């Protein structure tokens, strides 16, 4: 977020609550004392304060009375005190608040219990996206409010800056009127033949002295009010600058967290691809071995079947031979018994 140049101009002849929108030089021939302060903030460096303080005071009318010079010196002294207090002001310390987004993302990864699957990756991605969207909505809302406040202050500064030319014209007319009045009074005294001797050379009106003193007091009060307004504006600017730095810091943290998450996801994707390729190779090798074992089993079963058939044929042959031998043996036993019986009968 960029915060532009904020100008605060304190002019002795302005009433309280009016300020121009641009810095004004302190060189003014109408007896104007000006204090300009420029506050600048850039994108890459912290905000710096450059103070240009100038004070110039010229007499309104030339008189020999000591009261006029005393009033002018008193007004200059008061303004110098105000300027000294403003110039000695110290910058406030900037405090950057840490964001909770990185901790939330770490908690999301800790909840996975070191079990990385496609479902956990999708869940992590959805949760991180939800956190990012929530933070973006909060930042957009903060940025909108800050933008509206800056626009309001710029509008006020511009509206106040439009009043300066009118006041300059009034002051110049007042100074010219006082000078012409003083000049006419001097000419009248010079033309009067009865004037001379040890009397005063110029006539000083008490109303003019009181008016100048009153204006001097009013200028001092306005300078103090301008200092108070500047303090409030400076505090508000510091808050806006701190908020912008916080938003920028959180944005950098979010980008870094997203980058780390992307790198981690890429590493996990590479590991997954490597494991997948290795599993495919192992599966292919297992399929080859299984085919070989199937062929060997078929060959072995074929040999065993042939051997079983051969043994069955041999068994059948032996069975037939055994039956023949048994029949022959039974015939021989019958013959032997017959022979024995015949031999016993004889």
C-alpha cells in the first residue's frame, strides 16, 4: 500500500482548521510566518520525515514607537518556540505485528500426522486456500477503510488549500491600507507649519497597536492549534504506515508460505512419481516372474501327467500280469490237489 506525500502548512494568518494541500515557501512579503513539514513514504523504504522550517517576519508599518517593535519581536519569539518544539519532536517507534497465518499453515501440516496421501494433499490444499481467502478478505477490508480515510483527508486538505489565496489577498490589502494611511499621516504632518520642536514625529493610533497585539495573540493561538492538528495528523499517518507495513509483511509471509507449500508439494509429487515408477517396475517384474512360474508349472504338470499315465499303464499291465499269475497259481493248486488226491487213492 502506498501512502503519498502529506503536507502540513501552518500559516500565521489562517484560522484554526484550515490547511493547504501543498507545501508553501516561507518567503512572503506581507509579514506571513510559514512552517512546512513534508512527510514522505515510499514502497521499498520506511517512511522518513524531512522538515523544512522557515520563519520570516516583516513589520506591518514603520513607526518609531517601541510598542510595535516589541509586539513583532514577541510574535516572532512565540513562533520560534512553536517551530523549535515541532523540530525537536522524535519519531515514533514502528512496531510490526506478527501474523498468525504461518502458524495456521504449520498447524494444518501438523494435523496430517506425517501421512502423505492424495486425499491428505487435497485436504491440505483446500484448508490453505480457505485460510488465504479469509486473510485476503480481511486485508481487502482494511485496505478499503484506509483508502477511504486517506481520500477524506486529501479532500479536506484540498478544500482547505483553496482558502489560502483569499487570505493572502486580504492580508495584502490590509498591509497596503496601513502603509497608505501611515504615508498620508506623514505627509500631513510635513505640510503643517506649526508642527516641530521636541514633539513626536509620527502619530501612533492606540487602536492600531491594540489591533496588532490582538492579531499577534491570535496568531500564537492559531500556531498552537496547528501544532495540535499536526500531532493528530502525524499519529494518524503513523497508524496508516504501520498498517501498510503490517499488510506488506503479512503478504510477504503469505507468499513465502505459499512458495514453501508449492516446493513441498513439488517434492511430494516427485517422490510420488518415483514411488509409482518403482512400483510399476516391481509389478512388471513380478508379472514376468509369475508368467515364468506359470509356464514352469504347466511344463511340470504336463510331465507329471505323462508320468502318471505311464505309471497307470504299467500298473494296468502289472495288474493283468498279476491276475494271470494268480489264475495260473490257482490252476496249479487245483492240479496239485488233484494229483495229491489221486496219489492218496492209489
